[in-house]
């Protein structure tokens, strides 16, 4: 029996190099620029992530907390929001690796988690 692994999408606030680095560890990670969503609004970013069953990683707390609330109110599902304070790429990578090695997709479905939990 194979265990489903968490998949991530990094919004435009995070470097596409970070996605490539996480893929080197064997994780399924995309970035906004790689999937040609660079100018897309936040709702489109989350809709893309949801359609791909990916948790979205962002520094944009205020907007995505509101979008999450709207999703819940309307009964729409997403595969998780991972919010972070702005940190160096090295710090974010270390924390994301801890998160990816700790959580399963169902742990994040329709949830918001703070990356700072994974120091």
C-alpha cells in the first residue's frame, strides 16, 4: 500500500529555485512561474492548487486567510494553506522539509498551518 505524499505549490512570493531544491529531495512541488500563473490573482492561485491537490505556500497571510474563509463558507475544498513569515530561502526550505516529512495530505485539507510550527 502506498502512502499519499503531500504536494506543494509555491506562490510568487517564493523563489522557483526553492521548488527545484525541494524536488531534489523527491517532493512534488511547483511554483507560480513554472506553471505560468505569475500575474494571476490569489483566488486563481488557490483554485489551481486545489485542482492539482496541492497545498499552497505563501507569505501573503491577510489575503489568503480571507480567501480560505470564503472557501469554507461556500463549502469549497482546498488542499491546505501554509502561511509563513518572510524568511530566507534556507529557513523556508528547512521548515518545508520538516513539514513534508511530517504531514500527509489529509492533515492539511481545508486547513491553514503556519510554517513557523516546523522550526
